[in-house]
């Protein structure tokens, strides 16, 4: 099976730099074909790619969106027939519409060649200006991407990164977004974001499964009798749930449907701020019954803060960078607006 990946982005956004990183760190052992389409110029850095053993098919006759029906589809079929690669990377012209490139690839999909991912690289410092000046062409690249990788965020003011993130989410709320400087991330982390493996949805599902497996019960002080936990209240049975007069629930199972809340954020935090937030989660009337919380966020000191929380047991530490800050909470009757206020996002 040949995976076909589209890596789009406006001129100068950093597409070639990203491709280099992926080739150097992720694709070793794979048979790769890179299809470049530059607007009026020969693709830069093709020498580097050829030296790395990458086969190059360049179509420099014009903008990719002007030659999709004929040349592009033909070239793609020829690459599949001649090389039978493990992966095809398509680097469209910076002024091409991503939606058109996606349609062109879908037009030549077979059982042995499938569109795998379509990524847009966005210069974090220029996206507002590009949206204003280039309108539909730029917005199309954001709107149709399955993942969006912000470039040039290293050293950028955190507030500006958050504004760029908010602007992108106005046009695409579903895409996986990377805000972390690339030098803090491995190629594998970027690839997992591009291929949809690393996502907020997956993080929340994993947390729910993890909570179910551990079967935590923390609502009230319990007394242990053998393998059974009981509280000092009379219990009533409601279906599969055991409920006492004080309202606490027992025996959370993996197949229970939890309320979940999750957010992606580029905001910086301090360890003390996270500690204060986790302490506040104890307030059930304010935030709902929080059973578990987990997150990775960037810290003000340049480190990344990792936290795990069950009621009464916060765990805060530093760890490796993530592609973007993520917050995941599961529980019952979660008050989402209050949680957003608490994390100030």
C-alpha cells in the first residue's frame, strides 16, 4: 500500500524544512517519492533530497492548480507504476489550493494507493496578514487540512502564538494543530500529528479507558471490607449503578460513558498555577465531579509541565515537549465553561 501525503503551505512557510526533518528522522527504510510543483521555479533543495536517495519527480510547467486534470494525475499514476513506493510526498505550489490537490489525488486512488494525510504548514507570524491579503487561496489551505503545523514559533511571543491558533481555529476546528517549535519535537511526533495518531480525541479516549481500567472511586471516604469498598451511607441500586443517599456513586466501569472535556492550548503556565488549578478541581459544586484530569502544557520557564490528577492526588512534573498543549478532563456533570475559565482559555 502506497501512502500519499500532501504537505502544503504558502511560499516560504517551511514545507521543505519539514520534509527534510521527516525524511531524516522518520522515513528511513521507506521507498519515498517526492513530487514537487513550484510556481515558475525549479524546486529548491532537490539536490539534498536526491543525495538522500529520494526519487524526485518535478513538474515545473506551472501552478499545480492549473494542471491538475492532465499533467498532475498523469504524473502521479506514472510514479505509482514506475516506482511502487511506500510513500509519495506531494509538495504543491505555495499558491495552489489544497482542496484541488486533494481532489486530484482522490481521482487516482486505487486499492494499492490511498490518500493518507493532508497537512498545511503555516507561518505563525504571517497567517493574519496572508488571510487578509490572499483571502480564499490561503484560507483554503487552512480549511481543508487534516493537520496544521505552525512554523517559526521559536522565540515568538506566547500571546501572538495564541492569537494565530485562535485565528486558524476560526476556519478549521477539526485539524490537529502543532504550535511547538520544531526543534523541540522529534520527527516521529510530527508524523503522528500529521497522520492523526496524536490528537485530542485520542488523548481523551485513552484517559477514559485508563480510568475505567483503574476503577478509581474517590467521592467519599470509604471503608474497606475485603475487596469491597463501602461508605457510611445506606445504598440503593439503580440499574448497574450503586448510589447512596448522599449522592455518591460507586463501581465505575470501563464501559461507563463519562462526560469529557478537552482543549488544545498554546498558553504558558507555571507549576504553581497548575497546582492551584488542580486544587480547585476538588470543588464539585463549581466544576462538577472530576474523576480524572491529565495534561501537558508549555511552561513559562521553557520546560513542559505534565500533570495527572485524581481527587486528592495531584501529580505535577516536567517532561518532554508535546506538539501542542493539551488538557483532558473526565467526570460527571462537568461544567465546561467553568473549566475554561479556570484554565483561562
